[in-house]
C-alpha cells in the first residue's frame, strides 16, 4: 500500500517558521474537528481501529512518531517527523500509532465531529467491512 502524504508549505523568515493548512486548498476535505495527542507513552501503541466515514490528516508538529496503516490487504509503516509532513488517513483504514518521542505532539485534522458509531474497533469486523466494500451488513 502506498500512503498519501501532504507537504505543507513552510513560510520562514528571521523570526521563525509558519506552516498553513487551508481546507479546499491544501487538503480536500473540510476540517470539522482538531485534536492532538501529546505526552504519549513511547511503549504503548494507540489507535487499533478504523473509521467508516472519517477522513483525517495526521501531522507530528513536534517530535516524531510512527503510524501503521492497514487497508485490509496490505500494510505500511510511516514515520512522521516534520511539522510540514501530513499523512492522509482515509476511511476503512486500520491505524496504529507508536514509537512516540517524549516531546511528540501529533496533530489531527478531521473531517467529522467525534462519533463513536463511526469507529470499527474489532479487526475481524474491519476485514469484513472492507470485503463488503464499506457497506453496512
Ligand atoms: C484516530 C487516531 C489517530 C473524544 O472525546 N473526542 C475526540 O475527538 C477524540 C479523538 C477522542 N475522545 C476521547 C475518547 C477517549 O476517551 O479521548 C479518549 C482517547 O481517544 P482514543 O482512545 O480514541 O485515542 P486514539 O489515540 O486511540 O485514537 C485517536 C482517534 O480517536 C482516532 O479517530 O484516528 O487518534
């Protein structure tokens, strides 16, 4: 599987750096929620789920972490270590985040508000969901 990345433009001058993510210009979906993960335990993996509809872009704006993506037929592991590198995580994609550095801040731009019903937390159910082409039973 080939992950999709965004490379956001860095605006820098003598004062420092600034990066912009503008929906409709830099990413395709509207941003309806923003959350961030910090103080993550480097020995613990997070995630272990897929989403039915949600689209997201993950950016490690400080420090670094790794993300494992699984589309039901293949997997890939990605390192996020730059505040201008965004990883697109579409729906029907199993994800696990791991190897957080102590200073890591993982920023997530999400297309939908938080809805527990959108989560698929069981891996076998996820595989069945993918086989059905993302349709409910
Ligand atoms: C994802 C990965 C990358 C909320 O109340 N609202 C929210 O918007 C979110 C994201 C979480 N929460 C609560 C639910 C849990 O009690 O925060 C707690 C931790 O959430 P969770 O265990 O789902 O965190 P991760 O790191 O396993 O997964 C999160 C997102 O939930 C998920 O959509 O794709 O980050």
